[in-house]
C-alpha cells in the first residue's frame, strides 16, 4: 500500500523477478491522479538547501515550518497595547500586531487559528456529526513537509487566512516555501520559491467563501501583493511562553 500525502499525478511501477533472478513478464505501470475532495485543501512543502539529508527523521533533523489557517473572528480581536488594557484586574485578552498595520494579527489565536498547537478546533456547529471544522492532518517538524490543512464545509460569508511561520531552522538556515491551495478539488494557487529566514511569517492569501475567490494581501499603501507579504522576526508571546527560538529571546 502506498501512502500519498500530497495532491498530484503519481507513477507506480512493478518489476518482478523469480527466485533464479530472472525477470518475469513485462513491467507493470500505473498512473494515479490524486485530487483532494475537501472544499478547501492547503498544502505546505519546503526545501532547505542547508539540510544535506532531507530523508532523515527525528528531533533537529531538519527545519520546522508551520502552516496556519485562521478564521475571520481572529482578526476582529482587540490589538494588544503597551501598557496593556486591564479587564477585571488582569490584562484584557488581545492579539499582537506584529506587522504593525494597526490591526490585530489573526495568527496564534486561540481557538481561531489552526496550526500544530491547535490542529482540530471547533469553529462551527456544536454537533460533532457536522463536518464543518478545519483540521491539520500532518505536522512535519524535521523538514520538508508536507503539512496539509482541510476544511470540508466552510461557513458562508466568511473570509479565511492562510499563513506560514518558520518556527525553527534547527541550524539549517533559510528555507524555500511552497504553498498550494485547492478549492473544490481545483488547484487555484501554486506559490513557490518564497525564501524565508528563521522566525519569518509569510502572509500567503485569504479565501472568500462561498465564492472561493483568493484575496491578495496588501502593503501599507494599499498595493496588492500577489505573492503575499513577509513579516520578519515574528516573535510571539506564545513562542516566548514555550521558550522557542522565535520568542525574541
């Protein structure tokens, strides 16, 4: 049984020898086209030139990039301030504005950002039989992916955000990210050759539903950025709590 983790066309070949070492029959060849059947399917792959053995496994065996998929509710949060606003004697719940555009960032929001720490949130109906929540089905921590995000039944009149964070290079240096977005089984975006440094965050695209249209991020002047935007040194409070490389410490 062959396990296929990414969409695309795959070629399989079977060659048979007998006990005497003689080749039997003609080679069997079969091509299989793998198409995602979810309404929204997103893949993250990456290459790290400094990693000479991309097939080894284990802690620190390769670079660690993370796919993020956030709900529009995350962007409606209050942006954090310094000093923080207080609620009942404690700092109010807020989201950091690390790209400094004056609005709360949607990333690392609990529960409205899906990523390795929050792989299967409950965003839609409370009925577990209704398949309307996103899911991260793979989390690769030692390079080169894939990481896959799926959502079968997106909410109408909603906008979802796609991002990539370079969590930890593990000493291997810059990585080159590739994101593919499928809508209803059709490849609508194949964004590649985006070089990222450790701790960079790549704001990839937004997805409008039910149109399925992709929305470009813009710069501070309002110019569209078809290849997304990079926020360097994306140090989060969440990462600092874990003592991660991208904690700013």
